[in-house]
């Protein structure tokens, strides 16, 4: 897991009142278990968040927090991560088979409730890439965001 501290800093620019970032975390992220204060010059405009299955780990936390606090409009696919992330793991090689496995040893939970467990953040506007989009260099998620902005 990448450190969530930069995401906590970004979060401070997107909120307008005190908000918790992490509910459960290891000691080095203790500062994110305290309420995050809004930045003095926090953003007050419309926010459009593009997500897909590669939006996981700290991104999953941040998206969960934004969804929970009704900040922004989500466009794209369900995020790969959500409010609960596991990491801080160990690489282990099994003695007999030599198989290598990675076991998570820590749980990090964003301070949210009421979001579906076992899922990422569900977008407000589901927009999927097709093979043709990839081949033609089209970005239908970005196009949907621009469409919504222009309304």
C-alpha cells in the first residue's frame, strides 16, 4: 500500500468541514485517525472523479471517503478498492513447493459507513471502455465528464 498521507492532504482540499480519514490504521498513519481540517483555500467547485478497476489501495480509501461525504460525481467503472484495504504483508516461499505467496498482515479502514462491503465505489455514471475505444484512443469516461461539465 502506498502511504495514504498525500491522499489525506488532498482530502483536506476537497472537504468543507472536519472529517475523519482513517478509522483503523497502523501507528505510522496515526495522524489520519485524527479529524482532517479543511484547507484554508479548499476547492468549492464541482468535482468529477473517474474510476476503474485499477483504482485501489489508497485511491479506494479516498474514493470511499468522497462518496460517503457526497463530494463529487463518479464516472467510469466500480473502483478496484474500497473502504477496507489490507497490506503491510510478508512474502513467503513455501518449503516443499517453492510457491511464493504474499500475505497481508494489516487492515486499513477509511472512516465511512453504509457503503456496500466487498465492493469498490460504484460510479454515479457507469461508463466502460470498449476494445474499439482502446484501439481508437477514445476516452469515453473523460467524454462523459466533459458532457456533464458542459450541462
